[in-house]
C-alpha cells in the first residue's frame, strides 16, 4: 500500500523531478531519479525478464492447424462433434474438420508442430507451449480487449501500460511501450492505451495494420522544413524565454519541468531516426529476419525493429500480424500467413539468443482466440475463445515444455486450464511484478490487470 | 477516547495532520483509507472468524462483557477496560492479548503474526472503520448508517462567517475562505493585474484568449465596475456553452463513434453535443437539464418542435456509451449496457460509484446489490438497442420537425421517379447494356428505399416493457436470484421515493426527479464542486465524481453547502454559481508563489492565491489557431465524417484538419486525434471526472514539429507586414503583453540565426519560427 502511495505521489508530479534533475546533472542523475513516471524502477520481486516482445497474431490463428495436434480430429473428420457446442457461438459450424496439414515432432522436447512452421519448428526446444488458454468473448473486438486489457466489459489499462507503470523505462530518451503496426479496429488504441493510468504509459504507435514499416517514422519526431540548426536556435530561445517569468515570480515546479521536457524531446529526435534505420544492420542479420524477401519483408522488419528497441531499453514491444481469420479459405490463407512470419520469428529468437538477450527478454506469440475443430463451410473454422495455444520463450520460461491440454478435438481447454488472467499474472510475475499488488487507485478503489482473479502458471517457469 | 466517535474519518484526518507535517488533503484521506482497507482485508475477517463466537450479538453467552461487532462497543471495551487508544498500539490491551502476553486471545490458539501485525498497523492508523461497522445494532455484513458520512447528510443552510475587518471580502465565498485561513498564519494574495485577470477570465469562461479590445481595455486604468461588466460579457458569449459544454461531454463520455469491438459511426451524436452547448448557453436550470437527459422522452410533449426535439436528443446521454455490438451473448450485452448507464449516470449526477454493487454489496458505500438491481430494473425496462442482430444497433428516434412531411413527400417523389425510369428502360429493346442499366438502377432504388427519407434522427432511448430484475449473483446473468427486486432508487440515500414506481413505465422519470429533488444531498453539491474545479483547477472535494466514503472530504464544507444551497435556491441556475465565483476576491487573486505562505500550506488548500493551470488539449489547439487568426468560430452542426456511413468509422484523420473549435472535431473512440492524446485527453470511452495534466516530451515534440503549430505560425507570419519588424503586436497578440527590451534582443537574435540557417526557398521564415517559439513557450500554455 505505502509503496503504491509514494508511486502515485511521484506520478502526480509527472516530469517534475525529472526536470529539476536534468538541470543539475543530465542522464546519470536522471536514471537515478525516481520522480519521473517513466524512471526505471526496480521490480518488487525477483525479475526473470526485463522486457517483453509480444508477437500478436490478429484474427485468431488456428491452434488445431499449428501446434495443438489432435489425432482423433484427423480420424473422425466429417463426423459430428460428440459433445455440445458452447451456448453462445459466433457463427454456425458443422462437423469435425481435420487439419489440412500434417504434424511432426521436433527437437529434444518432441513438440508437435505442423507443416506451417518449418523454421520455427527448429526452435521448439526454446519454447514453452501453453495449449489450454481460454477466454470468453467470441468476437474479435471483445477478445482483443480481453487479452490486451483483461476486460471485455470495461475500459481498462492495457498489459503494456501496466508494465510501463510498474517498471518504467530503461532508456529515458525512448517511450517505455511501443506498438508496431497495430490494428486500429477491434478496440483500437484501447488495446494499447493507458485508460485511467497516467497517459504517459500508453503505447507509442508506429504505423498501423497494413502499412509498410519501411516508410514509417515516429509521429512528430521531425518536421521536413525545419532544420536541426533552426531547432537548436529555437530551444536556446525557449530556455531563455521560459526563464524570464521565473525570475519575476519565483520557481514553480511544473514550469521548469516543461522547459526541460523540450531538451528531452530534442534528444529523442536525435536518437530515434537512427534506431528506426534498419539498413544500418549487417546484410546477414537482415536476411536472418527475412528482409529482402517479399513474403517476409514486413514482419521481418517488425521483428528486427523489435530487437533494436529491446536492446535500447524499451520495456514492452508489440508486433502485430494479420489477418488470421479464416472462416473460409483456411488452407490457402493460413499457409500464406504462416510463411510471412515463420522465418522472421525464427530469426528473432536466434538473434536474441546469439546476443545474449533471450535470457532477459520474454517473447510471447499468440492470437485473440483459437478456432473451432468443426467446419465452417468446407474450408474454414469459426472463432473459438474456449481453447487456444500461445507460446512463450526467453527469460524465466521453462524451455521445451508443453503445458495444458484441450479435449480430444481441441474445442475446449480441458486440463491445466489457463485463463487469460493467469497468463497476465504470469507475465507480470516474470517481470518481477505481483499482479495482486500492482494496483492503481481510481474512482475510489484499487484496480489491477487481473481484476480479482489470476494465478501464476508456475509449471511453465524455470 | 472512550466516547464513540462521531466522525472517525475526520478525527484521523486531524491526527495525521498533526503528526505528519504534510498537509495534502489527498494524502490524509489515503491514510485513513489505507486503515479502512486493512480493516476490510484483515481485521473484519479475523473478528468474524475468531472472536464473534464469544464477543458479539451472536454469542450464546457473551464473554468478558466485550462485544466486537460494532465500533462503539469495540472502543468501549469490556470488563477489563478499553482495548486500545487509537493511534497508540504500544499500550494496547488488545494487542497484548493477541500476542498472548496478558490475556491469551483467541483461546484456541494464537493468530498468525501477519494478522497481529495488521491489528497493530490498523491501530497506528487510528483504527478507522467503515460506516457499516458503526452502530451497535448493525449487522456485520451491510453498511447501514449512510447518515454518518458527510455527503449523505442533508445540505445545511449555512450562514457565511461574519466579516472581519478589512475590505478584502466581496461576497460570502470570500468570508468562508477567509474564515478557514484564520489562525493559520495565512492571508489572501493581492488581486491579479487586469491584463492577467482578463486572460484568466477569458480562458476560464470561454476557453479562448481575450479579444484585442478586451485586452486593450485593461491598459487604461479600468473603472471599478469594469470587471463585473466583463463577467457578464463572457457569461453571455456563445463560446461559454462550448467551453463548459465540453467539460460536461467529458462526464457524459461523449464520442462520435462506438469504439470497442465494432467502431460504428454515431452519425447523430452531434445533436446531443449541440444540445449541451445550448443548455449551458441558455442557462437551462440544472435540474431540468438532468431530467431531460435521463427521461426527456417521458416528459409532457411541448408544442415548440425545437424544444420537443431537445427533450428527445437529451436522452442521448444514456446511449452514447461504448457497446460490445458483436457480443453474441445478447443478454450479457444488454446487461452490460445497463451497467454502463448506471455507472455514468451515478458518477455524473451524484458522484457515486455504484457499479461495484453489480457483483456484491458495495464495500464502502451504502449501496447494496438490491439497490443496484432496483436501479438496473429501470434501465432494463428502457430500450437502448433497436435490435440484437449479429452486430447490434442502438435506437434512434425521428425528431419532430415541420419539414418532416415535406421530406417524406420528396422521398416518395424520388422513388416514383426512379420507378418510372426503370419501367421506361424495361420497355426498350433488350440488350446487355440495357440489362446492366436496369440492374444498377434497381440497386439504387432499393438502397434509396432502404435508407428512407432523410429525416432528422437522434440517438435516444425509449421505454421498453417494464420489468423487475432479480439479483445477478456475482454479476452473472446466468445465475440469478429467485425474487425480482422492485425497481427503485438507492434506499440508503435520502430522500425516499414518494411512492412505488409506476407499473406501466420504466420509472426513469421518477428516478430523474429523485436525482433533482431539492432534498437530494448529493446532486447540487456535486455540481457546484465541478464548477469550482473549473475555476481553481481542483474541487472543494478533490474527488469530483466520488463523494462516497472513499472519496475526499470537502476542504471547506460550509462553503460547499452554501454554494449548493445557492444553486437550489436560484432554481438551479448554473450561471448564478459561475457569477458568484467569478466575482469573488478569492477568484481574482494573483497566482504568484509566496514562499512564506507555501511553507504553511504548500498545496494551497486554503486558497491564499489562485492556482497556475495548464490549458487543456482543446484550449491549446483553439488558442494556437485563434492567435494565428485561423480559428473558425461557426457553431454547432454535423461532424464531418470522412465516410458518412452507419457502420465502421473509416476516416484517415482528415476530419481533424477542420479549423473549427475543438469541440466540433469528431471524437473517434479507438483512434483519437493525436493532439488530444498528447495533451491528456485520450480516453473517450468512459466518464472522465478530471483530466490529468502531465508534462512529457511528446508534448514538446508536438510543439516543435506538428504541422498544426508550424502551419498556423507561418500563416500568421505571412499576414504580417514583412518590412515593419515591430515585435510589439506579436507579443501582445500571443502573450498579451509588451516585450521587454531583453526579449526584443532575444527575438532579434533568433530571427537572425534562422535567416542564416535557412535556404532561400525554405517554407520556414524567421518570424514564423519566432511565432512558433512564442506559442511553444510556457507562458502560452499556462494560465496565471
């Protein structure tokens, strides 16, 4: 409770302390200062990971066609589902439909992976699959909000915003939470917003779904007609202009904080464009992520940028890829989508590992729900929030593990069920945050990401 | 401390005040709420589980003459004397008994150390208990004594304190303020200079900088009545309704799209926005304003079609919330909508968070699940959704308008014209081309018929079939209690309803009248506090939408009640309250820091000066455009959606390019205007009681690089006489003062530098860069 008080007091001051510290010392003191809302904070518990890269597969990739192998589904294809379908369904579905792809076991762990992910299959010994995740909302918008904010009923802060609130950023010149190419539908910015947390914790967005990362920049990071020399002159002018009334009427903390925020902005301007410049990476690295290949170019760029941001101290990075919503045309489109991400993800994992970053970075892969084992039309599957698979890799994760099971056909999570709240609790836990005590006082009560539920999935932890 | 405490919260507030030389009101209430939390989390459960068997009304035989099931009894102690002095755990009998040092309690075995530590911490914090643990006869489960919390007690008709010597006080507000300062070594500040005051008054009332004549008038020593005249001028300006209406729209979570899962356009939401602007401009009595928004459709019909239309439009308040339109569990969808309506209405009108009671009795305020479902029944008996299709759609009502009949006729004429044209085509010799024409025209005809005549419609609710709801156990609509709860209002908050709700209507009108009853203790207090907040940056109660036991306490309870009574007595005239505050000496004070006062009261809790405040997102944008002479002051009207369809919002942000005031830019849930997001207005999906004010580098980046700022500055530069070089009009136009000699030097140096850096064909000009820099300066965004 008391720490949460002082955190809040600090937050109320926002950049105040940050400002006054900057006057005296610059970066080192700034990092030591605890008064900025984004100043890095030690995790209250032992942290196994320092940051998160969330590879979000928008639309709902089919667990049954990727990682959750169901022999009975294969054998009994065309027959009716031998138990009841859920009370509420998004659309009508027919009988069981086998996966068009064959499965094989890989690695020492013997993890099942379908033909869709041949490259990722070589990395399974680094992954922990959780095959029993379940939510409740059967429509995209609600399901996206549920996995991003924990609530499909109320406006709540997103996972990344909670992490930013809890841990701050390692690099004061960069935002703590960045989302790359997110969808602006299905909840839009709410999926990476701060809701009632201080707005500084909302994600900084780079581009949106369907845009090529090649031509994108941070918003307002530069103005084409205003040269660096002009801006330097402007900043000098502003510093003196803002100091005038200070002499007249004495100091006020918000006044000097605002003056100093311009210096910080100027530093961001000088760092970020270089960070976004992926051409500065060696050719071999770019190829490792699939750059230079039309199919993998865009998601490869996202993954490579994610690594660069992770390296630079950004706390929570989300990449988005879509649109995995195959009510029909499953065979063709799931294959296309998987081929766009398979190599970039494999590149990201091996690159993080090679740089020694994987141990301290939590990589998460998953969509907003899974799909039904029953067919929609001849070649499609409907939404299924009752069972889906995510995998985790990196800091604190027990590699080479498969946790949780669905029923024989993969319709419902059945054993060792993992609710979305449990997944959230686990992510926070890995970052050294306790989902029960990471709270924010709003409208007379303390809110948390996991509401009144959530248990840490200890079996998937080292 | 043997006597039962009349107001434990107040006492603890005082204690903390003495002990810790930190006087932030917020901090104090947090301390006591920390104590309350410990009570709820550890103390109460331990008492129930380990103590009540022998020490409560349920005890078969009471042991030691001690009862622990109510505050007064617990404090009184038993045969062995009092259990503790609040705030002093060291000498506590209770703790020594729990530690089994004196008595050994509980006899069956020592409690876990963590629980005993919790008792210690709770006593240290002054042993606060919630209202539900007050009276001796109270049951342990349900808060029952609402009257003990200040906000639930009737509004008192308070006489202002008597005037002391001196002439500072201009009206009763000042007497209250002065009285509270007494004996604390505090004194009020001198009035702000006229130029500062006019800028403050202008931003605070109309959200824009003053006009040149208004500003010029401050330069010659103004007549004493000058300021009063200015107040009337600003209160009468049409921009007043826009500025204060925007604050109301925050409360009403106004938006032009649905947000959440299916971001449909709210094509008719703007009518509600304009209604709010009109209501504030015309000083519509606040009780009527509220009644119309809750139940305007149920009020007697009015002949005047505009006024009748307004009554219908007003209920848009209830339908503007985000809805999970694609939720396939339609019963859940409908209950979620009801919940959202109750939440936004109670926070807005009476400053109560009632949503908790959807799943369980409110833990801190006297709202039971019965109360919640009594109110939920009213909204479940109201139709907000026109259908529950796969993607559901909300109700819209055709507005009365003398032109409607004409529009219908025009529509029919246009249909029959098209039918004739198609018949004509069919008579022509058949060909591929002819077939294609017929096909496309028939398609158009069908679309036209489906669309219907373009009659004015509003997002509005209508009454549905009245029904009572049973309690949904833990908020789950699939797990309902057996008995329906009769529709009604929160039973613990006075006044009681005059009678049962009508069987034939939802009961919304009766609910609305309950909210606006002169005896409702919350409604008037909540609203005057919001107005106060608009003029000082914080309310007399620091939690404007939470007047419950976990909210803040009023810093000036007498003043709050006096203002609330003024509101009721003036037939709910809001402008009367605005006028009172604006004409007070309290409001007119300078905002300069005074270190000797700040040492005593660092948070200006006692209003010994005005507060320096940053402009809102809208204020920043509108004044940039205004000082650069780019702002379009046309009022009201439809939102320019990039794509005017009834389904998804598909705009690309072009609609934010409009030069109109910010209130008329569309509010797009899920993809808000980046300027709004940057300057702390990012969530339009939920009731917003107070915008946070942050200072972050993204805001500086915006000022340095956003085309909005640069284009406005360069456009203004282009209008200036290039030869003149006179900086005075610039500083007066942007910062409302003359430049000092060193500022002139500074500005000249900047322009010189820019000139030397820019290429001849650059779109940046030295004076444009100067204008942009003045806009980016602190002075521009802060109101003193």
